[in-house]
């Protein structure tokens, strides 16, 4: 079984989010980038599946050269090879198109992407890849078992889960539940050494045009100071919620 | 060039987020001077379909044989009528996120998700959305002739227009390459992502046996219950209640954080809530910096008092 995991390089959650160039560009100076957490669940799940079923595990990303440390990290964790499509990801459609174009020429049995990236939170790329390849798709996937050519999957829905099955090939929008956080793999020294010599292929992007464009950013209005109410005066809290905030 | 709205039903009933999307579609149609056509997937009664009229929908096309979990055939069905539309509106649910981006790819229609306001202009379409886990608001524009907008839950108020809608049944029977086996749900639970009030608790509660008062407060307020990541990791509460970066996102009118310290990963999931109340024994808990109201105190003393006070308030 050939598995491809789509990886996105995102600012660490603890990062301060700022913008430059008159609030039109994300300010990446001083930002620590990490593997998108939703992608990490997919990567570990892919390794478990490869260990059980055999096959290959490739990671793919759309990004400029600054994403290579993250790609090397996925190789150190255990991916066999990597592909970087040399383009700054600016739009869900063109990002998905680059990945789909690659996969048309290099088909995979299972394509796992995170259900959304923690920077732009678009959550659109995995479903778009599925459409471009005319494959079945399961979003917010929190359970995946593969037997032969058949996948049994579950996806998160409000208040529970839905169980589905499909023959491979299949596209997955992954999240926590594919594996648990405690099961996430981290690179060990041997992996880090091996990663240096694993193949990382760089492909030039096509010239497809973005369907959406980011114009500018603003910060949400900051909250005022927290109004502290004395623990012996709970009625005051309820009073404030009722009369001031008008939420109960 | 109508406005199309995807409506999501479970067990034959529409969700609140569906009516929010319909209201949003209706306001957008007013700006464009056109009508709203709704799309329903799966078996839904005429009575239920007609409720869409109350939120400004003029016509609903009910694809009664198509399952929304089969995004391939859902996309094909919607695409057949979407070409006559200029804007497609979705609520940003996990299921809609399987269909809306597929339509975007199929129709080459730019998609903007997590939309929180009406469009600032329609030609070209410019609209505000949440990004960076609600730490920023992005103004985005759509370059294609058809635009797809997915609305963040609880970001747009319901607007009742008091009307009926025409119902058109379409029994197109397509099957994609996926089989839907069935769903497992905890019945009667209020959805965390759609709830107006969420009562959430963390490790400060010391054990799963102490959740009675959390559930009581939630029931009293018609609220959903939620929890922090450590609590779902240890198994005190189900995973579906985990709120935060890798869990569910909450955009409630009122969010109670009881015995939760307020790790940045948790705050990333709840910071689009409008009013936040923190209750914690530790005055240095980071949650007090993110909260609107706070009580430094023991949840085991404070929460029962809140319950009593609310009961008194409600008479």
C-alpha cells in the first residue's frame, strides 16, 4: 500500500500572530514553525498502517524552501521520501491542484491530509484533492482500519460519529482519534541521521491562478480586563451575566 | 443568478446552523436583488422543509435519495443546479466541509470558510473570515464568478421572515464510492459547536464523579457540556467533549470555564466566544486574562451557588 501524507508547516500555537506590510502579510519573523497538528495524527497513523500492511510512505507539501526543516522532521519521524512543490501556498484551490496534479502522475492508495491547518484554518484542501482525483473522501476522520483494499472509517459528527467503508483509493481529512496524542511519534537520533539521506524531491509549481486572494488582516478587538467577583458574592456574578452581559 | 444555500439535516431535522446559513443567504440575496434556493440532502418531511421559508428561502430542492456523507454524489447533485447561482452558502460543519470544497474544485468557484460577517462588497466579493485560530480576522476576496462561503457557527443571527417556500423533490439516485454504515450518537445531547451556552470543566474537578454539578448547571441553562484536553485524555469525559486546538471549536454567547487553567491550546478553541466566565482556585490561572468575568474560588463551593442563584432568578 502506497500512502501519501500531505503536510503543512504552521506557526506554533504559542506564537504571537502579527502582520507586516500594512497588515497584508503574516509576520513570520521570530516564529517557530511546526508540523500542523492535524497532519501529525495522519503521519503517525500512516506509519502504523505501513508497519502493519507494508508499502511506502511519502509526504508532500506545497511550500517554499523555508518549509524544508518541517519536511526533514517528517522524514526523521519515519516517512520514506518527500516531495516539495515549490510555491508559497496562498489559496486552497491552487494548493490542492498542485498536490492532485502530482498524484495523477504518481497515484497513491491512501491520501491523508489534516482536516485543517492551524494557520489559515481553511479546511478545504483535502476535499478538493478528492474531487480533483474523483475519489471518495472522509473528513474529520477519527478512526481508520485497512484490510486488503477496504477501509473502515469513522468521522466525527455533532454529538457522535458516523461509520463508513470504502475501497481504496481514498482521501482522508484527519484529526485526533486517528491516533491518540500519546501515540504521536517523535524523531529519535537514528531517524534524524537517516532523514538527511532520504530523498526530498523539489518540483516546480504550475501557473494555475488563485481563486481567492487575501487582502488584509486585523486583530480581534481585545477584551477588557476580567471583572473579578468575590467567591462569597456569587449572586453578583449571576446578576452581571443577567443584567450587564445579558447572556442568561 | 440566485443565492444557493446548503441545508443540513440529521434524522430529518434541520440544525440551527442551517437556519443561520439560510438567514445569511437571505441577507446576501437582498444585496444582490435575487432569490434564495435551498438544497436539502436525504429524507426530510415537507413540514420540515417548509421551515426554511421562515428564514427567507424561496424554493428548496430536496435530493431525497442522496446521503450527505457521500460527498461525491452530493457534489454532483448540487453542481447540476449551482451553475445558475452567483453565491453558494454553507454552514461550516464537518459534513459541509466535505461538500463545499469539492464543489469549489468542480465549479472552479473560490471558497472562503469561517466567514463571520456579511460581504463587504459583492462585485468583487469581499468578506471577513476568522484565521489563525481566531487570533486574526482576514479580509478575503473571491476572483471567480461563482463564490462559495462557509459561515462560522453562531456568528450570524437567525432572521425570521415568516414565509413559505416552494418544495421541489428530486429523486436523483447517485452513489459514490463510499458506503455509509450508520451513526453512533449520544441522543439528546446539545451540540458543542452550535450551543449558545457551553459549560466546560477541567482537571480542577478532581474526578469524573464530580461532573454532576456541571451537568446540572448545563441542563439549567440549556447548555452543552465540554471539557479540557487533559480531562478527555484521562478518560474522565468522552473525546467528543474536548474543546481546544485539537478538539472542537466553540463560539458560544457564554462559555463557563470551571477548573480549567487556560492553556493557550485550549484558548485557541474558545476565543471566539462572546462572554467568558472563569472559575479557578488559582488567581494566576491564565484563563483570567481571557475571561470577561471571574471568580477566584473553589468550584465545589461556587458552582452549586451559581445553580441556586440561577434557579432563584428564573423563579
